[in-house]
C-alpha cells in the first residue's frame, strides 16, 4: 500500500476513530484502525466490538492495499504534523511496518494483518429516516445528562429512543433516567420514522452520535431491534443497542402539579451556584422555600455553616412549599434550558417536581 493524503482530511476522520477505540484493551487488533486504499480512496475503520466507525476520504493511491495500525498513535502523529501538509503512507513488502512521512518527519509503525480485523455488519433491516443534525443533537443533549453512570442497571445506562402517540400526533422522543431524575425531550416524528422500533442507545453511542450531529447538517438513521446506524457524507457509525426493557417512565412523571413558579434562568442558576458552596459535600442538598412570589434558597453543612439567597419569582399559587434538591441536578437541568426562563411545577412539599423549558412548550 502506498498513498498520499491531506493532513486535514485524514485528521478529521481519525478523530472519529480514536474516540471509539479504547486505549486499553486485551485484544490487540481492537486498538488498531484498519486502513484500506484503492481507487484513489482511503477507507478507515475502527471498532470496539460494540461500535464501528467507518470513514472514506480522497487520497492519491499509488499502490492499493490494506493494513492496520495503532489508532491513538497514528492520531497523535497526524495531529502534531503542521497544517497544510501532505501525508505519505507506505507499507513494507512484508506488511509488518507502515511508514508515515510528512515534510522532514518520518515515522515507522508496527502493523497487524487486516485479515484479523473484525467485520461488524452494517444494518440491513430496520427503519430508515433522515433528520437534521441540530435536531438529533437537541434530542440527545437535553436527555442524556440524566442517564445513569452506574453499571448495576444496564438499561438505565443509555437513552431510550422511541416513537409515541400524543393528542396532536406522533412524536420522536428520547428519555433518560438514573432513578433520581428523568429527562424527556421530543420532536415531531420525521418522515419514515413512525414505525421505528424502540431502542436504548448506550452512553458511548450517544456521545458519538452527538459528535456527528455537531458537524453534520443532516444524519440518516437506520434503526433495527438490535442495532442503530447513523450516516453522514463523511462517516458511518454502526452500534449495538442495549437489549433490555426500558421502565414505564410515564408512571413516575408527576401529574396534577398546579403550583407554577417562573423564574429567570440566569438569576436562578447563579443563586443556586452560590448557595451550593456551603451545602453538604456528599448530598449537595439545597432547599427551595416558596411563598407569595418569593423564593428562598438555602443550604447548610455539618460545620454549621449556612447560605441563604432570596429571589423574586412569578409564583401563581399562594401555597407555601418547601422542597429539597440536589444542587447538581438543578444546575444540570439549567444548563440544558434554551430560553431565558425556567418553569417549576410543584404539587406539595413531598411530591416530585416537574421542570420545563418554556421553549419546548
């Protein structure tokens, strides 16, 4: 194999590869990216056996061929080469070494046979539809923060992507929960997606899809019961989904919370951030005391230190309510609100609280 390729296009492709490949793995071939050159194209493929990423770029191919080299080493080399440089790549006759050249720099990397590289078949069945990159990013960003990071309940370690019915039609919805908080986001169902099977996307897959959505104007999704495939003009991602049943989240979403509080987002987040300084280090607990358009935010800790902030709010009910929150949870929600205000809906001092982004209503 012998070719030359633009440093910028190669780096962009390798950036997807290195984020999927684990730095430490007991299977050597899974540390490598598979490079295949033919017909003036260089195709790169990387996998961790659950997620596979493939990208094809233009290259000047002098001799067709394929090999695999360590993904992170190659990415580090290319990232440190000066911008605007052409990169030369050539394997030796035995196929055991890949020479990488750029300007006056020369590198020699150990290779493994591409025949040992796993083949993760693309999704051939399922439902296919296209949506805007910014729409997918919104669905994932505004829900994934609530997913569990513990391994005890795998079905909570991801984002539940599904189609459901509402009074005004079908919606494409994402839901995530860690058992303490739940985030739900939705959009009008894209054309062709109404019969999509419900799937739980693993946390790592969600992160990669978010990365793709940031750079792509449109993304084509193909969803089956066991896999999801996302495709842009630059890269194709194929991933297994979590094969488990997501809990009936509708049972825990509060209803009948008639006590509404509207407050400017920035003002609330700044107050929560300040008060939380003196909250308990483990629980990070703060208290909202609400009455007659007045909100008191307080916190204390075992050292008998305390903090108190008073805010004027729009509270549409005169009932006095005291509710405790984890300050981090409030901050996480606030960071995903798109508008200037945030809405809280209370029932009483002991019931779950519903928080909404007015821009989503």
